[in-house]
C-alpha cells in the first residue's frame, strides 16, 4: 500500500494528508469513503492541479480538495463547516475513511 497510517495534520479545522498514490485512486477512495459515511456529493470541479469535491451532511458543508503533487503523490485537504464553525472531527474522519478505502482498492501503486 502506498500510504502510511495516521499521518494527517489538522490546522484550524482543516485536515491535510498526503498519499503516495495517484490522484484518480485517491478520488475513488474519497467517493467510497463518503458513500460509507452516507455523505452526499453535491458537486465536483476541476482545479488547476486537481479537483474539488463539495458535499453535505446534515447541517455541515464539506469540501475536499485533491491536489496532484506528482503523478504518484496526491495531497488531500478536508474541511467541514457548520455555519461559522469548523468541524475538525468530521474532516478528520473523512480523511481516515479515505485512507481505509485506499487500503481496499485493488491495483494500488
């Protein structure tokens, strides 16, 4: 597996994690993780170096940014907001569930 367990960083409600995995595989794992958590994806948009996924769970607005650092390295940033307040616990759980989903993907590099 191309990722080490438990190596995320949280700052001000933003949770960051870099995976030694190509962006398409991380995107697939994020989709799986959100599905497991019953979080509905509202939108996907391309960014300069990757993709932004917007989702919603109850009263929380969730945003996940995936940035391709190299062809085999992807940085993930997860945020969950409840109005003006950041929900670091939910943002962190999304990253942890993505990591778990990556472990279950076949053919990971």
